[in-house]
């Protein structure tokens, strides 16, 4: 004979927790502000590389090498912050 508690657990599996709407909205706001700062920083880095360059390759290659990993890390952290954990 099963106890009431154990039969209840088998019939109603546990629902995974979700992020409350208020918390998700705060996280979305923080990601939005971080994106704006990242855009501003990206423009400033491009202007710094472009200031004394003589050709497009003098600007583009160092810019991609510098900002590529920054953008990858920013996108990865933003997605992991906003993703719902299961």
C-alpha cells in the first residue's frame, strides 16, 4: 500500500520554477543598459583605431580582434541572464 504523499508525487510531477515577471523585467532593463554602454564603447574603440590608420585593414583587423571577444562574451552573458532555467 502506497502512502498518500508518494502517490501524489507520482501523479503530479514537479513543475520547474520560472523567473518571476518582475525579476525578468529588471534583468531585461539591466541587459538593455549594458547593451547601450557596449555600443558606446564599441564606437569609441573604433574611433581610437581609426584615428591614426592609413588604410581600412589598419582599422578593421585590430578592431575585430579587440571587439569580437567582447561582443561574444556580452551576448553569452546576456542570454544566460535572460534564459529560463529548467
